[in-house]
């Protein structure tokens, strides 16, 4: 991510860009259609706080938790050279401290 864009992979080759307004429009439509009473939204991305900081309407019944504030990395972990590390053919990290922490805590 980067203010005010969230970028994610689609089909491993294409990257989609979602802007703050696009995401807020989707969340507003979900709220207005009555598909949830309350919602917890987890977002793992660098600068992920920028996607919601001061921008999400307060009347949507959404609790947002993000990996970082609007200006910091989300800190990769389980990277090449660390333990555990990804298979040698992958030069990437398997997760970020935020998501790995809550998933590992949840599984215990």
C-alpha cells in the first residue's frame, strides 16, 4: 500500500489498485444493503493506516485494525534467511509481523 492506494495481486501477475474512495464505496454499499450488523476489517499492508485514517464514515458499524499507521512499513517476517523461511525458489516473506502475530495467537 501507499497513501491513498491499496495494491494487491490478482492472478499472480496483475496488480489491482484500489483507492480509498473505491473501498469506502464498497463498504457503504454493504452497510446500506444490511448484509452485516457489525464488521471487523483487518488490513495487512505497508502504510495501511492511510486507507482509513480520517476517511471511513463513523456510522457504518465497522471496526478497522491495520498493520501499520499511514507512514510505516508493516515489517515482513519469515523471510529468506530467517527461520522458518520460504522455499528457496521464492524470494519473498511468508507474512508480516501483524498478520502472523494474530494468526499464530488465534491458532493456540
